[in-house]
C-alpha cells in the first residue's frame, strides 16, 4: 500500500506522482488527495480541476497499466440535495458547485479508465487527524483556541461518519474480494452540522456554547448542498453515528489513545 502525505510529495506535480507510484509498485493506492471547501474551489477552479479531476485520472491510468487496486474517495457533494431521502449509489449526481463538479469529474474518469477500483463516497467525516480541514476538527481547534461561542448551521443535513469506521470497512471490502465499483460508506443515521458538533462537544465535556444558525448566515462564493445524507443499496450502513462519536470522544479524551 502506498502511503504518502502532503509533506512527502506535490500532488500537482504529476510527473513526480507517477515516478513515486512506479518506483513503489504498490498493490493498493488510497487516493485521499482533494482540494476541499466549496468556497475555496470556487476561488481556485483550475487547481480544483487539477487535483479533483485530473489527479484521479492519472491514478486510474496507472492502476490500469500496473494492476494495483485504486481506492478513490469521493463526496456527497456530487448531489444537489433536493430529494427528501438519502442518496444511494444509483442516484444521479447533480453537483451544484465547482467542488462537487470537479469531484464528480474525477469519479467518472476513475470508473471509465480503471478496472480494479473502489470508488468510495463519504459524507462529513470526523476522525483523529492532526491539522485536518474537516469540519469537526476545525471547530475543535477554535474551541481550544478560546472561542467560547460557536455558531453552527442546523439546516445542513448529512451523514456524520467516523473515518476509522470507513477505514475498517474499506479493509473488509478488499479482504472479502468485494466486487469493484462505487460504494457509499456512512455511519447509520443523519444529522445536521449543529447536531454533530453538539454530540462531540457533550462527549468531550467542552466548555463552549453552541448557537444554532442557518447556512444562509455564512454567505460564500458557491452554492451549498444542504441535504445529502448517504445510504447504500450494496452494503450495510456502518454503526449509528452517535455511537461512533462516543468512541471518537473516548479516543480524544485525556487518558484516551490520543488524548494525552
């Protein structure tokens, strides 16, 4: 398995990426590279296209040529959020913004080019990553920096998902020789960003006040996807997201695995 992070290589340098992959000759490549953030992608469309669309295309071409399994991560942001139920693998994507469109472009190219691939769509993730750009980790950083009131959108509804659970499920799919293709991986249930942060805050005992807000209170350059929970017609959903939040908080708490 090839594991590199942003300190090891420049994902925008495709020649360097190809050289690294060919030298490593991996059996499995996990592509977690992406330009995240709706507003950030709106302001940097060329970079978004290169990292979210062309970079997966390069990995798909290398997978086809070299035979390794490509695990490519996608997003619920490929959907417009206008249906009143969770999205499954057969639902047609309709991205609303550059982030969603460039990610969907990468999905299409991976599926068209690679033969041995798992295309994994996830929703809002929470995990243990230091320096993460994910929503929960950014909010926790603000709380640790002394911000005692956090305003959080209560009308953006997704499938909160523990990154550790996603990792274990991908391992299970690979070891079980599951059919290649598209999978939605999500913890069971749906919740708003406010509900997610409320659960994490309570689990960690944070001394921070949460205020319910609307996504309209945070204007930005791109259109926001407001209702994109995920479900699967191929595999069972992961455990309930609130249960997963409990384990996440136990890991982060003092005395936990990474809590100090």
